[in-house]
C-alpha cells in the first residue's frame, strides 16, 4: 500500500470516529436545552395572557379613574372607594377579598392619579418539572397607570344606525349587542359635575321624528269636513228622438234647458254613441235642441258613423261642464288645478280613498272630475285633505308614467336649499324635508321605520330599550341618518328637544360632540319633492314608488360628504363603521360613489376613526373601540 493510500485511510477513520463522538454530544446538549425550550414556549403563552390582562386593566382603570374624577369627593378614602368599586365591576376576576391585587386613587392638583396592579396566574411553574419551574413564580405582576383631569368635558354622542331591510336577522342582533356595549362604556353612572349622553338616529328610508315631526318639518294642514256631494240639478228629461243628420237634433218636449247648460245623456237605444257623455246645450227651442262637446264651437254631428236612434234615453242637467261630483267642504282652501284626497264619505263611496284634481273652485265647493253619474248618492260624512307636497296626502306623477298617492309619514327626508348642509335651526325658512313613501305591506314595504329618534339621554335603561326594540326594513338613506346624527348634538336644534335632550353650545373645551355613522350597504335613496327620486339606486323600490324627477340634492354619497365636512368644521368628531361590506368592497368610479368611500371620507381620521367590520364579532369590537376612544379623549396620561 502506498503512503498516499495509507494517509487517505487514516483520515477517513478519524472522521468516522469524530462524527460518532459528535452525535453523542448533540444528543446530550439537546437533552439539556429541551426543558428550557419548553419553558420559553409556555412562557410566551403566559406573556400573551398577561398582555391581554394589562389591556383590560388599562381600560378598566381609565373608567374607574373617570368615575372617581366625576365624584364630588376630594379625600383619598372616598376616591379610593368610588374608584375601586368601578374597577371591581369591570374586572370581576380580580381585586377580590384576600387577593394581593392593589389599586389606589388620589387627587393631585386638578387630576386624579390612579394606579393598579394585579397578579396574573401563569402556566410555566405548574407544568415544567423542577428544577426549571422554580426559576419563575406562579404569577406575573401587571400594572397600569391613569390620569384624569378633573376639569374634564361633557360628552354628547349620536349614533346613526342602519336598520334597513338587509339588516334583518343576525346582523340586527349583532348591531344591538354592539350598540348596547358602547352605551355601557360611554354613559357613566355619575353625571356630575360632567355628563355623558347618547342619542339615537336609527335610519332606513328616512329618520322617524315621532312627536318632533311637526316642529322640524312644519305642520300639516288638517282635513275639512264634507257636507254634500252632488253632480246634477233638477229632474231628468225624456228624449223622444234624435235625427241622424249634421247637426243632430234632439227632441224632448218642454225640456226647459237653456243654451250653455251642461247635460248628461244616458239610456238611449240604437244611437248608443250618445250615451254616458257630458255635453253642452246649443240652439235650444221649446221642444228641441242641439248639443256640442264642451269647449268646441260646432254642434255634434251624427251623419259620420252613428247608429240610428231607436228609443228611450234621458237627459240630466249637470252642475259643472264635465258632470263630475261637486263637493261642499266649507273653507277647503284649494285652488283650481290642485289635488284633493277624499275618504270616509257615505253614499257616494266611489270618491273615497282616491285623489282628484279640482276645478270650478269657490270658497266652499269644488268639482272633482269624477264621472259621478254612475256613482251612488251622497248621504253623509266625509273628509277632504289637500293632496300636494306639504299636505297629508301627495298626488304625484310617478316614474312609471302613472299617478301615485302617498300620505305623509313621521319620517324626515333631505333638507334642500341654502341650508341643505348646515345645522341651521328648522325654522319656517329652513324646514327639514317631509317624506312620502310606500307603506303598502304587499309592495316593497319601504315605509318609515317604526323606531323613532331618541334625543340625548344619560339613561342606559332607556337607551338600551330603544336599541333592543329596533326592527329592520326599507332602503338606505344614509345621508338622512347622518344629518340627524348631527342635529342630535347641534345646539342650533336645541329648540326641537327638551330637558336633558338639549345639546350644549359648540365649545370643544367644554363639550365633546361625536357622531357615529354605521351602515351595511350603499346609500340608494335620494329624494325629489319629498318623494324617492327617479334616479334612486337599486333596492329603493320600483318606478311606481318614485316621483318623476331626479334627486334635488344629487346622489346620497356626495350629500353625506358635504354634511360630514360641515359638521367637522364645528369640531364634531365623526366615527364611521362599515358592516358586512366585504374585505374588498366596491369602490365605484371617480369621486365618492360607494359606501366604503363615503365612510372613509367622512371619518375624522381614516386610520383611527373608520372601521370595516365583516362579522358580528368585528362589529362589537369596533363599537367597543369607539366607546373606549371617546372616553380616552378626556383622559391625560
């Protein structure tokens, strides 16, 4: 064997012996390190748990410090009692009798200083065998500190909550839970020397103003009583014959009519083309006369296609040219060409539950245009309502080419004109919009929400009762909900509310004003003349429920942005929450034309004041975070 081969073999043998020895060392080192790795891994769990407790402790301590600051006490004993009671309520697992958890509250200058420390039970010492478990205690200490200026601010919060049809079922339940949790965080038990109030503006096709409707939108004219409804006068005369000539000549012995009288002809056999028509008497003689269509200059001819007269027929003098019903309703206030809605009439019931365009108006009477010759005879009762914009009923040309009658609801629609995007008081020159919408259960069901607006209140019980009673239905007029969120905290609307519901003056040093806008979908319901506009979006009802004109203020998204910009100029803090919009919601075209864009734009700060919640848990977390942030806006650390 050569020397080179011997060297190579020796080198290989050495390497093999070295590897064998190294394997043993690695195994020994791993055995020594394994318990430490286990302890570090479990320790990470402990640290995560301690971090969660620390966050909860900070929230609870902030609230407790605020409670102590709101109390009337200045001595440490009572401040500690108030603070510790609040702390225990928010962290029931800690601060029990006999525990080593500690907390202190004391007044220093004009601030309440609060410190708390709790011991969080860990896993490492209970799982890892000695001696390694002895390296750590059974508990990890967690502490927090909070300072609250006693010269704090009052808080006024308005929640504009989406209760549209898409919120039915679980989504609405999630919203109720989230809103109730925010109430618990924001509305404090102690309301002196600083108060904390919340108001509610649930919205769908509009915001139900309840008892505040008349003050905000103006009063609605009352109906007037009907005392008579007639279409004819005198006795009917028999027809003895009609010539088939040009013009046609009627024979009716001693008929008694005069030129210019309007008559209704019926019951003719043979020349049936003359039946059921309102005509005007011309060229009258004692026993004969001719007729013409009212408004025309020549007599009516029968030589161009009418059948020959056979027998019978009567002719009845009418009160007005179209032989329609003439209604007596003293002081009705209508003008020619306006509409009236009639109901509750007995006898001539065909006039009921319909609108009519009036004519021949006098101070106490009007004609209806209704073909009353085939109607029953009026006996008693009845009421008449004006039926144009601003009245109890509104007769309008719908977007489908027909006529629709809606009665006014307690909801508000958009405010138009110079004050459309301000919070100017709702005086006679700045009324909010009325709302005429579909209330038929068999149709789209786009009625005014049953839940009315709730002015600012510090009663958790009352606020939660209102929230828990919310029901979902209808389309999405988010711009209207947003506007009323602002109005709830606006001092300019103080005349609308009473007592505790009256907002304070704009003064950010004294009062924090907040509006929270929550929606689960696109804003699809703008208005024209107090009715859903022709160019409203999908989901806002059919064409027959829309008026035949486009939205006065433009689309609902640009309206919302204008409102948000205006309220933020008044130092109102705006939080926005999107619910179930999706992880990547639609952003539309240029400008702000989708829900996600309006929420991001409206928020005081897109990063910190906008939340996109895609589950019920997310929604609760969002409202909880907003509640905490509102509280912390008054806390100095």
